[in-house]
C-alpha cells in the first residue's frame, strides 16, 4: 500500500491523511488499518466492519482515544473529528507507545486555519484527491510532508477495484 510503496513511515509517526470522499478513500483507509486497529468516529462500527468484510480487510476496532494508551508498536487509523488538542495528545501517545497513527480527515471538514495547525502538529501528510477529467474521475495521492521519511511532492495516480488498490507507476517509480 502507500506506506509500503515508499519504504514505510518512521515509527512513531502521526500522519494527517486528508481525503476527498469522492476518491473512494475507504479502500486506502481500510488497507492502512488491515491487520491493525481502527477508531471510527464518523461511520458506525457496524458499517466499518461490514465495509471491511466486503473489501476483504480486517482490523480491530477501538472505541475511544483513551484506548490508544493500551497499544504499542502498531498502526492505528483514526477517523479524526476532534480538536487540535486531541491531535497533540494522540501525537504524545504515539511517541510514548511507538505507534504509527493515521488521522483521517475529510477534505474541507475543518476550516483552513485548523487544517494548517493539524498539518503542523503531525509529522506527515497524505493528501488523497479525485479530479474530474472529461467523463471520468482520476484518483491521486501525494505525501508532501514526512519528517524522518520519504515525501512524495508530486501526485501519483491510483485506481481502485473491489479490494485492490493499484498505484500508477508509469510516470513515477514508487
């Protein structure tokens, strides 16, 4: 997936993952959490479990941020709907416990000021977008910030099919 494609993210890390809902981000998000942990806050746990099952992924669902304190040396995906203070708290937990945490934020969920503060607090940023070109959508991602890892400042296209995420390497070497 994305983290494996660029050689992995350093642990501990908190990666702000800004997703455009039009870009079918569920496949990417569930792939990041596969075999690890997921904290749903927008979708109900039942919906997340059903979507993961349909797509062939499996993650252990956690109920609240406090549950992250009990985890160590693993990946966690958080549907992030909290304030900046909670992002700082999650980063501190990640640092203490050796976690890689993906804070998934819907594009335009927060105002620009709050989004910029979140970008500053996190030590990595992934942007997942959809662009309408003619009669079809083109999905792409970039990793413009990765402290201690490899950033990808140019967008890379990807395709989704059922439970497969295909990264377009015709233009870039990933």
